[in-house]
């Protein structure tokens, strides 16, 4: 399995998912390229992921387990490299059209109170460093993305604001140019969306936008669940049961022979 974090630019927070799969599968959790001299694009992330798979999974076709932006990256990779993966798990998948993004913004606005709005307005003054600001923003808005999250919480140790902006802007550009989701029609492996009904990312709208290009797409939704199913009090255990079961029944990656 290759576990792909979201953000973009928020490495490390998928460690609980990786650990939850490690007793059954060999798991890789790459920390995606951060910002630097080279502007980040979807193509750059796809190329990095391909290099990883060619270096560490050259004898196998791994399944990709992506969360949020990571789910979008999994789709982009599978479309660019047909036959290189065994299946895709899209957890809390991001949006691929204006209508879904507008609905997401409306949901977040409905859940936000005046106190949080005021706090967000003053974040640039409190945290002039953009990386620290986006990390704090993620923590402040976590309740808007959750149903009943466990006390352990969900926080990325490091956030890269420039990586987030550059990568997301390129993904939106590709959508506006009609590249995505149309390119996903080349994907012929099993794909499942695992989504929380309380996730502001509108799962059913996202599924409807993907289904014309992914007729094999399966969909599983939990009522009392937000954007991070593995941390939700009511579905955390079931999430791992469903995830491991789906992967075990559909994973067809070729494993190296003993001694190979």
C-alpha cells in the first residue's frame, strides 16, 4: 500500500492510517515534495510518486490509499500510469468542479460562528509566517470538518503554505482546462470512495462528478463521520475494518517470491 497525505503540503498526519494497515500490508507513506525553487504542479507530484513506485515497488502493483488532496493525487497518478496500480481508495476526496466547491464553502460558512470568523480575520497579524498560519488555521477549523473527533485530534506537525497554494492552483487550472476528471476514464482498476456524511466536502456530489469516468466506482458513506474517518469516535474502528477488508479482497498486486 502507498498512503498519500493531503493538504497539499501537510505531511505526516496519515501515520495512524499507515499503522492501521501495517499489520496486514507492506505500507509506504511518502512525504510529498515541499516548496522550493521549482513551482509545484500536479505533474511534478505524479512524477515523484512514479519514481517512488519504480524504486520501491518495482515487483508489485500497489494500491494507493489517498486522503483529501492525496485521493486526487491517486486518481491523477493512476490516469497517467495505467496498469501501474492495483486499486485506489479515496478517503474524503477533494472536489473536481465549481458546484462541489461552492457547496463545500456554503457548508463551512453555515458551521462557522462569528467568534471563529473574527479569529480568522486576525490570523495574519497573530501569525505573520504563512506556514505557521496555515497550521493554526487547520487546527481552528478542525471542528468544522468533523462530527465527533477523538481527543487525540488531527494536526499536521509541519505545513507548507506555498506548496499548498501552488499545487492547488495547478489542480484547479487542470480542472478548468477540462483535463480532470475526464482523464480518469483511463483508470480500469477498482476504486472506492470512503466518505463521511458530515465532511464538508460533498461526497455525493463528488461521486456524481466522477462516475461518468469511473463506472466501477464504489461508494461507502458513514452518517456520524467527518473528513477524518479514522479519528471519528463512532466509525473509527469500522473504518479500518472496511478499509482492510476492501483491500484484502481486491488487492491483486504481485508479491515477490520468497528469496526474490
